[in-house]
């Protein structure tokens, strides 16, 4: 077969990042089956645009265990340095342990026989080969650090930020603010050339004010790929320059690995707020978004008649955002309960007149 020709295969791996990513997966996780999916091509397409310089600011939001870390923190640096071993790359994770794991995976990839054949000019040098920094013979490097780490005197052509905030830390305003402040005051200034340097953020959403929320609120110059575990609405997603995938509302991201019934079970276990953030990439403000918890009050006894006032209730029972979720169909079936008084409806509005029984 043509694909068995090493020359042809190497040409494909050099040109197509999605193919390179698949080969990387087999090298780093030999005991696991690779499950191809359109979403892998979607993230590979965006990351390849970073490599070619078409995209200089990129945010990718995806659920946990979706191959985003291998793609962004390991395969992308190896791919960039394979094509140009003088490039300098800074990779950031929320913890030192995770940063070192990605660094060790990167080293294993560069030492693989197929990679050495593919990129013969990219070799690890003699002087800096640690869990924190791997320097090449051509003086390019991959520098690993954690959020808050020291970067004085260091710079890079590409900065990759991978899951900068643990879900458990998302509840702390102090820790969220520390991540955002370190990015703005330290990391942002580490690009060697602000005109051509690239920044990539890959993460699951954990809070409305996490790093994704922070950078998107600060600038409109970010390319943003958000892939919820369950599609909220129909959308067209670019897989290549000339290829688009049409995803339908309600479709799971990777049905072979996480079918809809499994995701709905996860929603019940995690709770709607946590699932909405980490799996749907749609965090809600504390206390709720469409309906605030403090709006709903309970009474053991009705208020006295001299304290009763006319109450206006507006019912819109749409459960999610989107252009087709305005609640019109829900309002047609609205049957408000009469607690005390008479009830009339008009387009979803309910008036309760006091004193009527």
C-alpha cells in the first residue's frame, strides 16, 4: 500500500498535524486504543494554524480527557521544533508535577525512532535536558513551568497554557485572580516578539472568571474553539481549510468513548453547575444565571392580608441559551399554580390579584 512507503508517510506526518498527533498518541500511550473523531481534527486544524502563523491568539475549551494536553503541550511543541529547531517555546500548567509530566512526554517523543527519522535536525543538546527545560543542539528549547513560576530573563516565540486552574481552586476568588494577574503581569510580557509571537490556551472551563473568561473579556483578537460534551445547538466546525463538520444539537462530542447516556449520568453525579462548566464549557455565575437561587423563597404561612400586594410573574421556561430557546413554545403550555387569588395569563405573564379566593 502507498501509506506503507516511509517516504510518503514521513511527508504526510510533516505536512499534516492531525496525522502527527495520531502518531504521537501511539508513541506515548501504547496500551490505549486511538479513537479517531472529528473533534481531534478540529483542534489539530487550529493548532496547525498557530504553527503556520495564521492564528496568534487561540483558546480551546474542551471536556477532560479529550486529548487536548497531548495535542497542545506535547505534540505541538515537538511539531514546531521539528520544523524549526531554533524556536523557543514556554509551556505552562497549573502544577509543577503536571508540567514535568508533559516535559518528559515531550522528551520521549523526540527520542522516538520515527521522530528522529522525520526531523533529523532536531536533537536534544548536552547541557540542558531536565524536567524543566529541554534545549536542542540548534538552541531552540521547550521550557516548562507552573502558574506563578519564575520566568525572569526568559522569553519565547510560543506560549502554551494548559489547564491553568484546578477545578477545586476555581471556587477561590483569590486563586482565580492570582492566575489571571500572573498571566497579565508576567506571562504576557514573555513573548520575544509581540507582533509574531503566539499564545495558546487549552483548558476545560471551571468558572465564569477563569483565564478563558478573563482573556476573552479583555480582547476580541482571540480565535476561540469551544467544544461542549453535548452540542447545545447546530453549528459548523472547521476541520481543515476546505472541510467543515456540521454538528447537530444534542450530539455528544465523542459517542464512542462517552455516549449520551454516560454524559447524562455524569451530569447527575456532578451536578448541573459543575457539568455545565467542565463538560459544556458554559460556566454560570455563582447562584445561577437565568434563575437566581435567592429569588425563590419559601413560606410556612401566607403573609397577612394587610401585607399582600399584587404580584407580577413572568414565565419563560427556556432551559438554555441560543436563538431557538426563547420560551415561546414553553409559554403556550404554561399552567401557573394559583396560590392565593385569581390568575390570568398573557404571553407568559401572570397576574395574581390579592383577596380573591
